[in-house]
C-alpha cells in the first residue's frame, strides 16, 4: 500500500463558474517547496498551453499550495 498524503482542493470560483481550484491544502511540505521553487516555469508552461483556448480556459491559473494550519489561520 502506498503512503499517500491527504490533499484537499479549495475552489472559490463556484459563483463565477470558472474552472480549477484556488488552493491545494496538503501536509506534504517537500511538495509545496518544490512547487514554489518551479512556480514560474509551471506558470509559463500553463500559459503556453492555454493561450489559444477560449475563455474560461485561457484564463486558467495555478493554485496556491498551503498546509492545513495556514488555511485555518486565514479563517480565524
């Protein structure tokens, strides 16, 4: 059995009916660190893939990654 870390996707775009997730909440700090270390490259690749797509797909963006404690502190 694989040791998998729990992940939660948060989407604030429900009202706008846009695609994607605003945030990914995970305990996996190495994943978060790697994501932000390569964020600019990932954003550039996403922009290249979506530039010719119709809206809302062409407006896609990368989500924020955070630990559960961060999301809880935002809500207090």
